[in-house]
C-alpha cells in the first residue's frame, strides 16, 4: 500500500487524528457526527497493521501512539462533560409523580 492510496492505513490514521483533534477543540462536538464511525475506522486501521510489512507497520507507531493519547484526552473530556451535566430525567416517572401529586389516576384495565 502506498501513501497515495486513500484507503491506506496512513491516510485513515491521519483522518482519525484530525477528527479527534477537532473534537477536542470543540467540546460540544464530542458526541456529534464528528465521531460517527470512529470505532470502525480505528478497528479498520488496527486490523490492517499486522498485514503490513514490518517496516511500514513500525513507521505507523508514532502516529498510533499520538492517536491513543488523543483518545485518552477525549475520554477524559467526555467524562468531565458528563459529570458537569445534570442527570437525565425519567419523564415517564416524573409524569406519574405529578399525576399522583395532583390526584390524577391512570386508566388501567385489569
């Protein structure tokens, strides 16, 4: 495989790196389409590397280490963002509590 091949591991790894860097620059995008398919892309690169000639595979090591570092940073940023947000509410449960508080009765058969 050559670097000119758009499906080469080098190109895919560069694309993954760019997406991760963009996600870290714009925290609101961490759950957005910027990361759609990221897992599949990473898996694709990882499964390709063992089939490469050793010299080509070793040449990818520094970039792989950088991508792993970006993934760790993104994981930390996502965990921090999740901890800062209020917990999601269970709207069905809230509706039941409101109905009970105001004397509403659900229609149940049985």
